[in-house]
């Protein structure tokens, strides 16, 4: 290995137009974050210049006057809004550009910031109602347990329903994260970096995962817990899109009219737990929401306080 002195000398000797974007992406732990930043930053440079984010173009951007740079970013923001993109998408694009500029400042490649560029106010939390337990029971009956795919899909469905997991949490699990005897699973929760947390599993879910693994055959602890079974990508780790496809198709097979997604099942789990008397803070442990106020939105949606007050006012007039 090179010594620290050699590495330092190499860094000093690098040209000033080194690819700041590549350095920024290398600084991010999450593969999904790297992909999103790369996409959004390239979208910005293509929009304002017609070119992808090459080192020379970024150098030109960093050498602009602060007002010129802010004007470019604001015009880009206006274009995103004009195209009808959501507030969250607009803000994600702005965050990527701001992160690039901030990183360039740390490297002394840029002398200004984008602090004056404000994001869009995000609208209230979306529908959290999910579907009822009758629909969930119908959903769980759709996998054909006589087939390998059915065993896998059933295990995924039980995990999503009983533990209110996000699809990213499901697909990141390895076989070694599953403890059959202890009935637990170590997951990489949202926003927790590489720190895993252990969740408890029910007997039914534990049995479903065991059934899937036994039918799947020999595998190593470091292998993905759930793999693709289609001809094109058989044996590879399942993707979030793959899990979403399973849920959508199962929903159709169960005759559920509302379009289902992994997150819709998560909504259903949280709402059902509250509906059947589980304490809000206990449900917070299930959902792993850092902010209790986010979870309270589910409770508000379930109880429909607005309808209650509207009916009260109606009776008064």
C-alpha cells in the first residue's frame, strides 16, 4: 500500500479540473443515494448547458459569479416546476446541486454557496389508509406454496405485513441476517447507514422464511435472503422494483381494487395496529419512524378528526 505521504503528494499533484462529481459520489455510502445524485446533477447540467457533468463544465460552473450561478439554479428549478414534478422531486434535485457546490467549496474549487435557493414546501402526508385485514388475508392466499416462487413471495408478503418493512429493508437482507431459532431478522433501516437493527419475527413468518430457504437449496450466509427467479436475472439479489411487482400482481390476483405497493402494505400494517388498540409508541417501534408526529398522521387519518368536527359544525347550523 502507498504511504500517507505518497497519497498526499498524489492528491496535490492532481489537476484542478478533477471530477468533483465522482469524488462527491464516492463520499456517499448508499448506492441508491449515489445513483440519485448522479442522475439529478447530470439532469441539471444537461438542462442549463446541453452537456453532461464533465469536469470542464463543472469547473466553468464553479467559476461563475454567485448571482449567475443562483440564477441558473433558479431557472432550472422553475423548469422542473413547470414540468409538473412533485415538490419532493424538485427538492431532491436542488439538494443534489447544493451538495455538489458545498463539496466543491470544501475542496476550494468554489467560492460561493446556494443557501439562498429555497426548496418547495412539501404538501401534507399522502393517504395512509392502506387496505383492511380482509384484503390482506386475501393477499396472503395468492402465492402458490407448491412452487418455489410462491414460497418466496409468501415469505416476503408476511414480512411486509407483520413487520411494516420498507421494500429496501427487505431486499438488503442476507441469509446470515435471519435467525431461525431466535425468530429475528437484522435489517438495514432507513437513514441508519451500515448499522443494523434486529427485529422480532412471528412463528408464521419464521416458518415461511424457513420454507423458502429449504426449497431454495444450499446457500451461504452472505447470500441475499431473497433472490430473483426469472430467467433474465435468476439468482441475483431481488430489487425493490421486483418486490413492488410481486405486491402489485398479488393485489390484482386477490381482487383488491386499490393499487397495492410495498408501502401501501406498510400503511395497512400501521393503521391496523392502531385500529386494534396498540399504543402509539409501541407502533412507533414497529414502524421505526424517528419522529412520532409522522406516526400520529396515521392515527389522525384513521380517526378522521376532520369529518368528526365537520359533522359537529353541521349539527350546529
